[in-house]
C-alpha cells in the first residue's frame, strides 16, 4: 500500500504467495477447518459421555470420567473446541468491532477467555482422571 | 504504514439490508449466531466439569442446576445449537470441495440442515429419555 506497484521488482503474485498482506496466509482458515473436523467425532463421544454421566452420583461420575479413554477424549475435545471458539470469535470481532481500541481489547479478551476455559476444563478432567 | 486519506467517501459494497432475505443468507447468519451461543455454552460445560473436580457438594449443586427444568431447557437448546452448527460445518466441508454451490444444491443443503438439526435433536432427547428413565 505504501509503496506504489512498480517501484518493487517483486510481482504482486510473489508478494502474496504464502503469506499475503496479513502475514498469516491461509493458516486461520486451515485451522478453523482442522479443528472443525476434529470436533465432529470428539463431540459425538463427548455427548455420549455426558448422557452416561447425567444424573449419576459423585462417585459414579468420577468412576466414569476417570477412565483413561473418557478422560483423553474429553481433554482432546476441550483443546479442539476452545481453539475453534477462539478462531471463530476472532472473525466475529473483526467483522463487528471497528474502533481500534475496543477491537484490540476484545481480540485479547477472546484469547484469554478461550485459554482459561480450555485450561480449566482440561485441568478438571485430569484431576478427576488422576483421582483427585 | 503511511497515513491513508479517510476523507473521501468511497462507494461501499451493499450489505445485508440491501438484499431480499434468502434462506441461504439466513443459514449463514444462524451459523454465526449458533457459533457465538456455543462459545458461551462451553463455559457452562466447563463450569460443570470444574464442579465435578472440586467436591461432592459442588457436583451435587451443578447436577441440581443442570437437571432442573430451566437447566434441561438450556441443555435442549444447547443440543440443537450444537447439532445445527455441526451440520452447517459439514455443509461448509462440502462447499470446500467445490460441490453444492449451485442454486439447486445450496437450497437442498440448507433445508437438509434445518430438518436434520430438528430431527436429530428430537431423536437425541428420545434416546436420552429412554436411556435415563
């Protein structure tokens, strides 16, 4: 933008290839799709676990949630889902919050929120899994 | 970066309010709304998990809230939202391959997403009712 085309020897195609003006290329799109794909089987199992746990006592819930397979699937689902959430909400914020200050605050808040929710969930799963 | 002149009123591309509402447009909006709703739904799910990891009392409280009438209404809404957003995502995967973008198939897929999400949600709760009663 600051240098008019013509002063650089590089072609527009060359400047864009790989990265583009945002310096992140298609990584954002790609991660949204990768986490979306991971979410489908993980959430199917997650739903089954939730239904199995619903209405059970504390001891029964811990016995089920503490199984390695259950704990691993739940932890994976939490990691994939919170990353998918972060990427998706970032787009929503960029679309609707135009003022620079509030936008930056919202974008950072989004990262903090998703990291906190993801870590809290994984910690809870691990604590139950390790018998805490 | 150099200062970009902002005083010029450049023509803007037409936005939502210009167009007649269409099914595919509504599906796009609903996909985004369900995504935002699920964003906060995950927080509730994690709060329940943290309660289960905290103490029997906290777990009982979380179970009482999620098992109450209001809790079940939220869970029912959450399940439809999750299923609708998932089917919408599958629709996007199909579009990613370059298929289903034509006027006929995008309408078919939009209707299949609505019908499928309602049917699967009802089916899910029938299964829950059978398993849990």
